[in-house]
C-alpha cells in the first residue's frame, strides 16, 4: 500500500509499505481520507517524530476485514471514524477526568498513521473510540470528529457563564469550530485574527458576533466590548494560537475572574506573569486531547450537523500531494486540508 512517511530530511513523501496484519479481535480499515492537523506539522517541523513514521489521526474509513472475535456492533463495510488514543478507563487519571494523561492513552495509536491506504484498528479502538458515520455525512465532515472532540473538552473544562461572552483568538479550523460550539451554548462570540479573510469567513457564516484585526481594529474591538458586555471585557478567551503577543492580548480582553483556555502549545520562551493571574483571579485552563465523553458528543454533533464543518475544509488533496498540503498550512493559506486516499496499486 501507499503511505506518506517522514523522510530523513523531514520532508514527507509517498512511499510503499506492507498492508498491516489484521489485529486480534480488531479490524483492517481501508482509509478513505484523513485530515491534516496542526500537531502533524508540529511533529514534522520540530522533528518530534522519527524518520519512517506515518503521521495522521483524523481518519475516516471502511472496515475491510474483521477478526472473528471482534466486538459487537461492527460489520464488514461499516464506515467509521476513530480517535487514535484509547484510555484504560480505570486508572487514577481516568477516574478523575484526566483520560488524556492516562498512560495507556499515551501508548496506544494507529498502526500505521492515518496517511496510509490501510491501517489496523485494535479491539480497544473498536470498543471505545470508533463510531459509525451516517451515509448523509461526507468523509470530510466525518474526519473532524476527533478535533471537534478536542474543542468540546476545552469548552467543557472552561465552563459556561450566565449571559456569557467569549473571544476566540485565532480563527483557523479549531477557532471557528470553537466559536460555533460556544454560540450553540448561548454565548456572544467574538473573534480576533490577523487574516481579514478568516475574520470575514467567521462573520459571513454567522459564527461570530464580530471579528477584528487585533492591531488595525484595536480601538473598534475595545469599543465593541464596552458597548456589548457587562464588564467591557469577555468572560472567556479561547486561544487557538499561543505566543507572548496573544497571551498579552488575552489578558487585556478577559474580565477579572474570567477564564483563559489555552488550546495549543507555544514557542520556546513563551511566558505569562503569574501575578497578573493571581490578583485578577484569572482561571488558566489548558486542554490537550479529548475524553471518551467528548468523542461521543462530537460524533453526535457531526452526525446531526449541529455545527457547519463544510466551509472550514479549505483544500482537498490526494495523498500524492501531501507535501503541498504541508506547505499550504505553513504558509497560512489553508484552514483545513483533507487528504484523500487513492486506489491500491
């Protein structure tokens, strides 16, 4: 089969690999497509993955083969999505809503990654993290279950506010999904991005009350919050981009006693003054990966189109063009790239 693997020079190229064996009590999945995630780029650009690795975890596929002792509810030909990590469900982390810190969670994964024509799905995946997808839902929409679950966990950990207001900093794929989730929960949602096109997209699709360039429209931004929020600032800031500039902006926009949700890592040297958090009683929440309840809720939201995914899929490319997909992300041209798989050789 064909896979997109990391080369010694940390380019990503299409190469050949044997089709994986059918795992005990598991399934062999024919991958239909896989979304390119920012974490894939992080592993590639910062050389966090080893040469030969196959990235990709936002998969949608079809069951090609099933072990005779597979878990109930699955059949040949079932179209599904699955998250790549599986928590154990009974360790101290799992019992205290920290499933993404579970040691089994960190050790489990797909074999190989999602940028392959086939992958092996374990019994654990079929039992816990895999979901059937209705026929009416496109492959592109289906592939977004796992990243949406990550967003849901961040929103859940941050809590909701009475007559709440939210500022989303960074209107990429994650930020625009988060905006819709907050909006569905009844919050007034605003956005900030350096790219006018992304601000316009959020406004045109109705995901945001207003969107601003943080520098060129700074005065308008603050005036809007003063006129439309009880405190002149927002209750919650959701950061899908983290650096010293966005952290400073978040502290400027969040009200006393409010919440900052950090969804992503930042570059080395990124810092925040703890005194500014302490004296203003700012809640700093981080979120890394979803729990099982978030995956279940995300699958339900996607299956019932409770948010609009389609406008966020900016590019659709075949596996052979994955290096172009990486370039589109790095250059800021792409919001979300969906990689589709070709026929087996």
